[in-house]
C-alpha cells in the first residue's frame, strides 16, 4: 500500500461527524475465558470494509445502541484483513450488553484512534512481549504483524501469564506460537490446577527468571496496572533503558479523540498521545497514577 493510499484512506475516515459510529456486524464469537470473549466483526458497508486501515496498538469506540459505548483495542492484526477482532472482558454495563449479543448483531464502531506501536523503531530488533490476562490483546495484534513480516525482526520472546489456566486468553494463538521454532513462548499462571504442568509465578518474577537480553531489544508490556508497574523495574535491572520499554494504557478513555479531558495523566492525553507509550514518556506518572 502506497503512502498516497494510506493518506486517502485516513482522509476517508476523517470525514463526517467524529461521534457518529459506523455499523459493524458480529460474525463470530470466541469464548476466551469465563468472562472474556473475542468478537470477529466486519463493516456493514462494503467500501468501508475494503478501505479501513489501522495500526497495531490503536483502539476504537464500540457502542451497543441504547446502552452506551466503550473503548477497546483492536486485537486482530492489520496484516490479516478478512475481518477485525476485539477482545472484551465483562466488567460493566456496556461490556455486559456486548456479551449478550450474538452472531449477526450490529454494533457501532468509531475509530481507529490513538497511535500504534512504532514499527520503524521495532524493525530489526529483538522483541520481548510481556503480557498478563487480557493485556495480551493489543500485543497479539502486533505479534501477528511481526510474524507476518518475520524477516524484519530478530528474536521473539513471549512471556504471558494469567491468574489461572482458565484465565489464559488466545489459547489457539499460544498453541501456534508454541510450535513456532523462531519464538520462545513462556506461559505462567499465578496458581495452577491439576491439569497444569507449566510454570507458576507472577509475570514480573517469570521475566526475572527468563532474563531476556536487553541488547538490541525492545520490551512491549501489556496487562493490569500492577503488573506493568512491577515489570518495569525488573526490565530495568536486566539492562533495558526507559526508551526500550513500551506499554499501552487504557486509563479512563471516554471520547477517544482528545476532547473530553477524561484520560489525562499529568500533561498527556492517553487517547490522543497514546495509548502506546515508552517508559521514558510515562515513568514520572507510573507509580502515582497508574
Ligand atoms: S478520552 Fe476524551 S480527551 Fe481522551
């Protein structure tokens, strides 16, 4: 796709009222865990379906008509364009309403918003993906994008943890990544059950044990705030500089387009300046606000 194509498509999506959603149709629903589902969906409008572009790490606002809207990252990869995916945990009014919908239901979609992961910066590097629970969703988009352009990157480590085996999302991806000889996949759970033969331990501890090299590497961290906060010092001890650590935040996003002022951390707006940040950009806020 040429630069002209990209700018033409961005212009196309910038037209009209930014608050009016496009209609998308749910095509498939995957039960990830007892409270988390991945929705496969496509635009109802043929032209939108063909022209829509986004970057790994960007998010969108999803609305259930008559209930409300909420922001979620796009969890599929821009390199796989047959449909879009988002992964949603049932935690409140909008997410409960989304979980009540079935295949064929129509929902609203505004986006994509925010920045994406900096592919230019990541290319040619060793990549260390570190995720907890549903925090894998944005990283998964990038992981598939990296796999689909495998020659542009060096070593891939993926460290993924959840509270229990039942809370691990994307098992079908974990299965494929585990069989890929070019990927070092480590999964862990806080507490295993009788069927679990893998590691036990919190993600930051496992990062310490795996000890990925910081040489020519970038670590991309996604998960609950406490996991992110505890993982950065471990990476720092392993030699990662603040610029070599990336994360994605979702704090208090409401409008998604820099208008409502709900998502600020210090002087940055998560929706407009992020949601992808380096630790260098957010380290002064991370302990007090996140
Ligand atoms: S969500 Fe409204 S300004 Fe960021």
